[in-house]
C-alpha cells in the first residue's frame, strides 16, 4: 500500500496501516485544492481588480495585468517541475519543504486555475451584458461564480471528512484509529457495507446489540478500498 505508517505505533507485521490525507489520497488532494483555490481566487480577483482600476487611472493597468500573468505562469511552471524546492531555495526567504511545500504549491495552483475559471466566467458575463447577447444578461455567469463558493466550502468539508489514519489488525480482528484514537473490535460488528468512490471506500458498520444494549463506536469509516474489502471478508467469515 502507498499509505504511510502510523508513527510510533506498535503493530503486528501483518497488520495493514493507512494514512489518507492530501499527501496520499488523490481525492482528498483534489477536493482540498479546489476548495482552498476557489476562496483564494475570489479574494485575489477582488484585490487584482481594485489594483487594476487604480493603476488604470495613471495608465499603468497593463503593468498590473502583466504582473498577474507572470505570477500565474511562474506558479504553474514551479508546479510542473520536479525540482520545485531547489528553485525556491534561491529566494532570500525561508521556504517550507516536504508536505508543507506540496500543500503550498497545491493551494497556489488551485488559486491560479480557479482564478482563470472565475475570471473567464466574469469576462463572458461582462461581454454578454454589454453587447446584449442574451436577454438574461450576465445572470447565468454570475450565478455560476456565486455557486462556486458554497461548492468550495463543501469540498473543504469533504476533504476533512475523507481523511483518516489507522491500522487494521487482521489477527486480533481490530481496527485502530488514531485521529481520534479509538479501537473497534470487529467481534461486535454484525455486518458491513462498502461504497467505493475513487480511491476511497466508505465503510458502514452495523453493530450487534447484546441484551439490547447499545454499543458505542463509529458507524462509518473512510478507509482504502483494500482495507474495506479485508474488513468485510473478516466480518463475513465470523458471522
């Protein structure tokens, strides 16, 4: 598996470990990048537009446009290279490395991409409105831009929900979660269902109720598909 081991945890050699976050899950990474990028892009467009208007009063509007284009091109170029950290080391400032640098680059790329998307929609809406191409004017395009913000919020919530770190000890029949710390004994699980979305599996657990007593524990887990299949097979073999 490509997930990192859970640091500082004593586990059997045959246990399955996973870590699903922006560095190991493509789904989580895309959701996080879209969410953060959309919010940053919206803020950047407002600031850039104000700077452009101010600069245009003294004939410097084209300079602002050129600077924004150069900055966007630089971000995309850094994201495309495999030696991003080496290039950034030349800057006279402290630059983060590893996962922090990856998240920074993801946020920057998301900002550029969503800035282009939002800017294009606003530009088309402005053109349509000024030239009366559509009877409804720019409303469809501004509505799409407005819709992007709640979608970005939902994406951030989902990216947080889909993150998980844990270990599945097949021999002990136990799932250990680490964020937050919790142990799930599969002996009290009657049935499981799996719903796979991309590289993520949503595992729904059905708990037994001995003597009618409620058993505490998470009812839904986000795990890698391979872990979900192993858990389902173990529960099925015991019931």
